[in-house]
């Protein structure tokens, strides 16, 4: 298991990196601004459910395979880019909601959909896999026991810190959205272009084992 001092240093470094907005933060804030606090928190849960996949991959050593294979990297990268472009295009083409009476019935389903989209966005985000591959090994000491167990502990700690950071972004964005409710159509258009921008950025990103912002 990692030593207490290692966990403390890791938590500090992770917190510093997490506050820098990345693809996940932009996805979460977009949902919060356009649909409110519940949607933002649902996206947080979805994103970090997706993080569990990357934690499992890092623990099993699959991230190393992904980084060493350009073909695997590009397959995941373009799948994630296509999904973000699809989200943005659908949002831009969607008409403004005019029916207010069915909000309660639609809301539960939309939250499930938002949760599922958050999972897919993060699972198909190659930057997250690269982040775990480049960041976690720096804090793993083979002399302290199972490398897999240490990676699992560090990954779960990172996810917990990420949920706290991303939830703060979601709540702050939702509070801002309440002031901008009269500009809902403009927000929808802007959020659609944000998704498209993320998709294009993911599609044109270079193949290199760097340490990008994972959240």
C-alpha cells in the first residue's frame, strides 16, 4: 500500500491538476448551465463511473498497451471524437422546448441519459487513459507490495478528488445558469459548439504519451 506521505503528495498533485478545466469539466459545466444542477451532478456521476474503467485498466496494466499501440489509441480517440460531435450536432439542431407540462416526466429519463453520456464520454477519452498511465506510476513503489493494489488505491483517491472538484464546477455553473435562464437558446447553441469543439480537439490531438488534464 502507498505510504501516508505518498498519498498526501499524490492528493496535492492530483488536486492541482483537477482544478485545471479539461474535457470532462467542459462537459459537466455545459450540462449544468444548459439543464441545471441535477443534470450537472448526473454528468459528474457518469464521468466518474467512466473513470472506474480507466482505473481498472491502469490496475491491470491495459493503459500501457493502449499507449504503446498507435492503432488502439486512434481507434479510441476517433470513437470519442465522433460521439462528442454527435452530441453537439444534436444539440444545435434540437428545437427549444415549448411544452412545460411534461417536464417532470422527461426529467428522470434525461438524467439517466446524461449519466450514460458521461460514462461514454470519459470511457472514450484517450486523454484520461494517458493521464493514468503517465501520472499514477510516479507514485507506485514496488517495494511496498502489490503494484496493482497501489494503483487501485491511488486511482480511487484521484476519482474521489475529481468528484469533489467536478461537483463544485457543476454547482457553480448551475448557479450561473439561473441568472441566464432568459438566454436559454443562446446557451444551447454555445453548448452545442462546445461539444463540437471538444470532438474536433479530440480528433486532431497528437499521439504522444503526455500528461494531459484528465478532468
